[in-house]
C-alpha cells in the first residue's frame, strides 16, 4: 500500500517538474509563417483533407456494400455482427468527413 502511494507521488513530482520545465522556455517563431515550409505544410494538409473528404465516403460505401452481401449470406448470430460493422462503417465515414472538413476550415483561416 505504501509503495503504491510513493510511486504515485514520484510520478506526480516528475510530471510536475516536466510541466514546469516545458512552460518555462519561451519560443519565438517570427517569420516562419511566410516560409516555404509553412506554406507547403498548409497546402499538404489542405490537399490531404480534400482527398480524405472524397475517399472516405467512397471507401465506406464499398465496405457497406460488402458487409451487406456478407450479412445476407450469414446466419442470425452473424447478422448482428455484420449489422454492427455496417454501423461502424457509417459512423467512421461521418467522423472522417467531419474531421477533414474541420481541418479544411481551420487551414482556411491561415490562408
């Protein structure tokens, strides 16, 4: 019991020291916004999110078709698993599209 408390206290002290060390240094990034690296990174993220918004529904649609075909050939117990996989594919598609749209909006403010 005591060893567990000591371990927790040591972990807390180490993480507190790390936090103070990180927060105590000031960094200056003047002029990096107009650099080729920053502009290229913005373009890369914008292109990647655009492709993700296109590919996510296409891949999800293909997976849903495949899952429906497999569900039609399955017995009652397996049909529940295939239904769960279909729902997971739909939710994942919505999450990917919303995430990439959010990144596109954020990147749009920097251009």
